[in-house]
C-alpha cells in the first residue's frame, strides 16, 4: 500500500523522483510496472525493499492478519524475509551452486534445494552442470546471463517470500533458456504478490494490473485486460507500438 508517497534525493530536493504515488496491491495480485527510463519505476521498487525511505507519505505491507505495517517500523532483516528481489544483475559468489542458492544458509538441506528446483522445473538445468549442486561458480564467468537468472529465481523460491519484486532482464536469451525462465517464473509467481518492472510483452501478460509511470507520477493504473481492450488507454497504445520500444 502506497499512501501519497514522494521521494527526493537529499542533495536535490527540487527534483521529485516520485510524487504523490498512491495505490494498493491486493494479496496474490501481480502488478506490471511500465514506463520510460527515469519514470520512477525502479525507485518505487527500491522503496519497497527499503533501500530508501520515502520523503513523504507511507508504504505499508499487509500481514496474514490483514493489518498493515509501515515499512519504517520494520527492520531490513524482517523485510528480506518477506520480500524477494530479482534484478537484471544477479550477484554470484565464488562458491558452490548450493551456497549460491541458499546464500550460505546451512539450515537449508539438499532435499529442500532439490525439491525447490524440481518445483521450478530446473532439475534438467541442474543435471547439466558438471558437478550438480557442488559445481563451483566463479562470479560472472561460470554461468550465462540466463543461467544466472535461473539461479536467482531458485534463490528466491527457497526464501519463500510473500512479495516478489522482479526487474525483468531485457537481454535476449537463447530459446531453451528463455523457456526455462518462463516456466520457472510461472511457478515462482503462483499465489504470490508481485511487482514486475516489465520490458517484454510476455511478462506483462502475467500481470493482473498495469501501472504506467512518467516523471514520477502514475499516469495510468487498472485491470490489464480492461486496459488492453480500451483503445483510449495508454497501455492499449503501448501494445500496438511494442513494449521494448516504449520502455527505452
């Protein structure tokens, strides 16, 4: 829940990165977030992960009891247990695939790791690694961009957060890896609340709601199917021109 949220950087109070952003995303719904570079969409998701606090207004997360809690009253450690973040740049460690998936959490045993990968449809990918879970990664060298994204999805699935923030990678992948990513995303997002910064039409089609931002403001927000069928909506026009072009 965003309640009249505004954000300025401390050294530039005259420039609003976000201005009067207000919306509520219901549990289990997926929000597709669109907008040109600099529109504020990435800042919005970083606020959700509490990399920054809003300059004005409040951001609240709902709990299982239906009550909302202000993010500023929540520690970053607690937020990381409830919010999963997958960005275009995946941080890999000089360690085994196992440690990269669990982030060195020894409490997660191989049975849970393998079950998570099977649920995501990634057992074939794991079988293709030379030493399975023991395969040692050299950060930035051992995996392709697509494989790193697969690992990141497995990492988030193991953490089992209620809210997922996905900054979809815009780089083109080989067809086999892209199919694996699409399948893993479908399973990862099932039943979870998600905010997706979307660059491609395929990911937008997953969304229940669409929000378009420009200059730190929400310029359109509504049900995806209704907006897609409305020739007067901005989303309808984006579908005609192509999302990759409109996001650049």
